[in-house]
C-alpha cells in the first residue's frame, strides 16, 4: 500500500543522509570558514568566493546555474565596489511542478571579541550542536536544502526546483530587487510559490514554515508650503505650518509605536489624507 511505499522511501532517504553526515558537516565547515561579510568592503572578495562555491555545488547536482552580474555600487567615499553575482538557476525534471527556493550565503560582521564563545568562522561542535557564523543564518539551511536535493537525486526520486541565492542580504539585498523585476516575465513566469530558507525553527523539534513576512515600506515626503516668504509680522491672517500638518497625519495613521501594524486601508487613508493636505499647502 501507499504508506508502506512512502515509509520505505523515507527510510532510504534518512539512511542516505545518515551515511553522508560527515560529508555534510565538512561542507558546512568550509562554508562557515568563508568570511562572506557583505558589509565590510575589504571582505567583498570573500562574498564573491562563497557565491562561486555555492554555484559549484549546484552545478555538481546537475543544475543549470546562472551567476548574474549586478555590476557595482558606490560607497560613501566614492569608491566603486563590485556587487557579488546573484545565483539563479533550475533543476527541472517535472516542468509542471515549479518551485523557487530563496536563500543567502553572506553574513554580518563578526569577531571573536564580540562575545563569541568560539571562533565565528570555525564551525565548532559542542554537545552535538554546530556553532559558527552563518551556520543558521543562512548558510546551513541553503546547504541542508542542497544536500536534500542531492539525496533525492541519489535515490532517483523526482526533484524539481528553481533557486535564487544572493550574497548581499545582510546589506539590504543591494541589486536583487532590480534583478527580480527584470526576471519577472522570464525566470519567474512559471513560478507559483517561493520558499524562503531564511527563517528559524521555533525549537529543536518545532520547524517554522514561513508563509508571510513583514516588509518595509520606505517613502519620501516632500512638503511644500506657501510660495510667498512670510518672515514675521502681520502679513494677513493665520498661516499653516505644513510640517505640523504632516506630523499630525503621520501620528493619526501610523501606529507602529503601539505595536499595531499599519494595514492597507489605513495606509491608503494616509495617502489620501496626505494628498489632500499637500494640495492644501501648495
Ligand atoms: Zn538571513
């Protein structure tokens, strides 16, 4: 019956993983040892190096891998720094089952002096747990997923996926947004769902399945006021200070201080209010 078949596949799957555990830990160690800090400019070459390592591992699985060059970005001192490429690619066996996986392989800056109990770039086992910078966020999950795909392939099970891996997540994902938009009608045209690997388990036994995440809404507001210079004196009635009106609007509509999430309708009301207020100010 179907359950027997499934459990025998499950047994073979976990048996394969157990047999290859030391290989997987070795890979994890190699990845954690790369100082792929996307914040510090002098470590950018390490981010580029880990992107190449990730690409190699995916190519070894038989995936079609595209390392997309994103050009460079400018630092505050005017220096141009190359952006690491983004990996997009696919391993498609059953075209009717598209899936995209997202993960990142860069890390925040870290030094042993920052209260690390072990060297951040040396994967260290303590009581059966592995500690290292990026071991969880997000090198480990990316590798775990690659290892799972390898196991599927080794057992000749159908596996089908697309993937996006970046190296600038800790630096606001510079360059990624533009690439995603450009690929909207190509790479993503047959994608229904995206699975992000960049989340945590709630405990050792409670996995977390991310189905929604918070986002950032960034906007700039230009305030214009009277076209005439009003120094002081009696230039004719009350003149409204537009900054005060703007603060009142923000205060009425953005409740983040109380923990309440701004919803779409209050954001829309905010926008309408702002338009009216700005019209009135000009
Ligand atoms: Zn992360």
